[in-house]
C-alpha cells in the first residue's frame, strides 16, 4: 500500500531550509506541541557538539527535524504513519507490510529534505 496523497491542497507549508531557525518556525506552524521537544533536542545537540568539538550532533538534529517536518507538512501522510506505527506497536498481526510502508514514507520524507 502506498502513502495517501494530500489531495488538491498539497502540503501545509513549503519544505523549509535545513536550519534550526527555519525548522523551529515550521514546527511551530504544523505541530506547535512539538516545539518544546525540538528546543530540548537543539539544546542537547549544541551542548554535545561543543563537548565533542564535532558538528555531527547538529547534523543529526537537522536531519531528524527536517524529516519530521517533511512528514508532518502532509497531514494525510503523517496520519497514515501514526496509524502504521500503532499497528506495529500493537503486535496483533504480521508487521511486514506496515514496516515496509513506514520505510517508504520515511524514505520519501528524507528525499524531500534534500539532505
């Protein structure tokens, strides 16, 4: 089964630039309840980057939240992902097809990020 399209309206917002400020603004528009988690993750990534003298934690932050935004800016895709995750978590049936569709949704979102 493939991801459902968003109909004639397309995504809620354009894909933002892969910067902390642009991602925060996007999350504030499409999933405001997640802003505290993004802020905490950014704080941890910045602290870790300083301690390790590496940009890897900041790159991981950008990647993670860019994929989140790419998924959430398409409400039907986001809803389908949550439905599939619940199905897998419930463990009531063979998760093979659900896992494959989850992978497809995440791969498509990752491709949208351009990262």
